[in-house]
């Protein structure tokens, strides 16, 4: 790679060469990059001899330009399922210079939940790929929460807490996000000392690479969280701790308290000592909290801002626009430029001023904000998107006075590594000033995604973008249509988790039709990584949708007392579930072994490995203890993954169908009752109406503490297995 230094430009040793070499060895020699000064964010594609020229005013914008070139000139799409590619010996030339500009200069990434649902056990090798993904997709303002627990540990030691007391406060690796968001204490711990050491080292590597790219990290700031025993331990005037889904929440030191500034200053001091200063700090006071009427919200906002500005006078406070937050009284007296609001669910429930259930009549008034794509809750596996809503809502910002202070976009997903099509679409919006249609865009995307256009694939995606990827306005469900396989069995299963707010919005037959169209192109695209990933994912969705239909047949059979049909359909349901397990085993992305292996690899001793694996297993199943599992967050982070389907979900469903089968058999063996014995008839009728009850947690909990190893390596031919799954779907009709 050649870095040209031109008049009016600036240059330093950049990270682009390293990024290109990680994509494909020798790739950097095929590009010329030029870093030019500009008040407007831009990238430009050009040609000089046999080399492609990419210009931009920042390294991130140059990386954006490289990604645009690879997609739309070379037919190479880099995404989470594949961050490497074999570039041609001579790159396709840029026949006409292309320039793209944007005034949306801030591009955010992550949600606190992402750090637990997706990234809890990432090492530096995985983080290095993610930072490259961020650069290629224009991200220059990510949340940087790795190592937050290290800051708190050092601060609490200074305040007189012992290591044992600190470990009862800080959560385990898979639950740090909800500790950071003031939702719980200690669950998943205690963490060994080595955990803090390695997370500190990891964060420093992450920050170093971000600095090389010119990425501005957003550090967690201090907004009043203290351990629930801070009143007794430190004599602080704190709120009474609340209960969140069965967990004791940390206490809250009111920012107006006399000692707030002292505690906050200590926090920022310890953070700076470990990781330096930042120009952005993320703080969400009263997140998902009742915060009673006695709370001085204005005073709280001023105190949070004061503590942050004392640590860095130039810093900006970043806050989530989520449910009732930020409280208007808390931010009304904060000056323009000191606050940046993340409109967290802009594609569905925008708060900034257009119609939605969370609409704010005056928007965010004087404050700057970002239009964000939430897309995924809990890291759940499932095809999902709101293409029309996303496009409509985004382009409404172009002429709405309430969007005058829009500064950029953001990825605010709870879980990543899913639905690459939606994240690709979102990443391009800042660079496309004129509104376009999903139909126009998808044609270009398919050629980029698979390297060449194919009519069968185009037909498959036409079905998808008009169905499952086009969740309509008015449907407020949280993330993907959930798989029936992942829900606790009952007589009325619909959603898997208790919080999804699912509603039917697409024809469930359509995903099988799309999968069949995709499969027609299999011989042509065998070995194409993106094609094979998408074929498995779309077929997986078709199997899940068929499973939901067969579930309903089976329940109807039970209610109709049709033992023969019940036996047939319950077997079909379990066959589909096991087929799903086998199909997903062909891709490492869909194997529970990748998740558990990542967890165990971070441990230095057998005890540490077991603790981290337990964290990994609990989070994706019961989420918590019995109270939490039975009343709160069970299956919130459910995953349609190989291994988990066979060894966890299958056990629940086979238990359920066997119990119902026994009910049918018991009823058929009851002795005839003389019609005159009315009281006995009433007793029998009441007996038949009694619901089947199961102690599900007793069935689930053993898997969470088991250490039977799972492999991350794929098994089987994904194309052959997709065809096998499609054949099974055809044989499970009523």
C-alpha cells in the first residue's frame, strides 16, 4: 500500500495497511490511500495505473471507502461470518471516480448488553477482527466498556472494601453488562484476580488499536452507583436498593449528595490511571429504575455533568434514549454540545419526534443525538429486519426540524454477529443522501454478498425482504421472531422469552420457499462462504417456522383426543428439532461449542474454566437462579445453536410430549362412569381440566452446571444438510 502525502493533506503511520493484510496477505500492495484534510467527511474511489486509489479525510473514512470498493466494484463482502477474502491478483479498476460525503460525522457502536451477550469471552484475536469490522463500516465512536470492573475494583479498594466484598458486588463475565447498568450485584462471580489482570491488558490493546484508527472511545462514566451496603459500609446517604428480576440492585448515591463529587472524582482518577481520559463518557442515571418523585432530576443532571467536566472539561456526556430516559428534567438545563443522546430504537420506537409509542413531542430539543439501529435483543438467533421502517424513519430526518441536531447514526444491538444484511444497510445510510428502496438496494447487495448475481438467490431475497425482513410499523416486538424450539413447553407456546412482545407479521411458509430458492443455487455457489452461511441461516428459519406449525397441530391433536395424530405430530416436532441441531452443526457460528470454548479458553485453571463456562451456559438458558428463571429473564438470551438444541431444548420438549402422551393414555384407560353418578362425572371433568405441571428449572439447571465438552468445529456438509432439512419440512404437512 502506498500512502500519498499531497499538498494540503496530512499523514501519519496508519492502520490501513495492517487491516488490508489481515483481509488478505498482499492486499495492501494493491491499493493507494490518500489522507486529505477536509471539513466534510468523505471517501473517494479512483484509479492510478493498476492500483485502486482510496482517499478520505480520516483513516475510518478511508476504510469505509475500501469496504465500498470491495462490495460494489470487486464483489467481495466482509462481515462477521467472514472477515477474510481472496482478492484477485489485479483488482477490478475504478472506471469512473466516485466520491461520497456525509455530514453525519459520528457513527456509534455497541450497547452495554453487547459486551455480555456477544463479547463476554472475546480475546484479542477476536477483538482485532471486530475493530477492523468497525472501521470498514464507518464506526468512529464505540462504547469501550471492557475492563470497567478493573476500575471499580481499584476504586472500592481505595474506599476500604476487601477483595471478598468487592467480589460479592461485581458480576461474573457473562453478566457484567447488567452490573454496569445498575441492575444487579455479584451474580456470576466471584471473579478470580486473574480475570481483572487479563481484562486490563485486553482493554489497553483495544484502546491502542482504536487510537491508531482515530476512533474515539466512549468510556463508562460515574452516575451514582454504589454497592447495596454502602450506607452501612461508607455511611453514604443512598436510596434503598430495588429488586430487578429477582436480583438486588446496587444502591444509588444521589448526585446531589455531599459526597457524590468525592466518590465520582475517585472513580475518574482510577479510570484515568488505568486507561487514560476520554472525550466521551456514557452514563445512564436511573436506568430502568422507578426513581421516585422525591428525586431531584435537574440537580442530578448538573452533578453528573460537573463530575465529568472536572475529569475532562472537553468531555461529552453520552446517554441512552430508552423508555423514560433521559428524564426531561435531568437534561433541560444542560447546554447544547455537552450531551449526546442515543435514540436507541430508531427503526421501531423513535423518541426524537416522529410517530411512535415513545414519541417525544419536542424531540430532544437543544441536544445532539444519533439515529440508532437496535435490531436484536438478547443475541437471539433469527432472521429479522424492518427495512421499510428503517429507510422511512431515517430519511424523515432530512426535512424534520426536530432532527436539526442529528449528528450521526449508531449500531445499538444487544447482540451482534447476526443478520448482516441489516447492519450493512444501516452502515450505508450516511453515505446515501437520497432515499432509495429496499428493492433497488438488495440487488446491489446480493452481487456484493455472493460475488455474482443469481436469479434463484434474487428470488429468495425478494421473498425475504417483503416478508420476515420487513416487520411493519405498529409491530413493536423486540428482535427476531423467536423459535418455538427454544421456549419452555406449555399448552400455549408462542414466544420463547417473556419480554419479546412477538406478533405474527409474515407468512411462515415464505421462509421455506426462500430456502428452496436459495438451495437451487447450491451447486453454483458451493464453497462460497457467504452463500453457505446464508443458506444455513435461511433454512434454519424455515425449520423453526415449520416447527411452530407442527407444535400447533400437536396441541390441537391433544385437545381433540386424537392419539394417533398426536403421536405422529409430536414425533415430527422432535425430528425437526434434531434436524435443526444437525443442520446448525455445519457452521461454527451456530455451535454452542464456540461459545463455551471461548469461555473456557479464558480460564487459567480448571476452576476458572468451570466458572466461565457456567457463566456461558447459564446466560443462554435460565439466565439466573430459580427465581429469575421462573419469573423473569429465562430464555431471554436463548440461542438456536447446535448442541444446545439436542441436549437442552430437546430434553424439555421430549419431557412435555411424553407427559401429554401419558395424559391421553390415562384418559383412555378410565373406566366408564354411570351417567347417574353426576358428582363422579364432575370430578372426572375437573381432573381432565387440570394443567400438566412440570418443575422446569429442575430439568434445566443440571445442564448449566455440566461440563461435557462441545466442539466449535463444524461437522457435515451444510448444503447436503440444508437439502435434507428442506425434505423433512415437506414431509411434515398435516
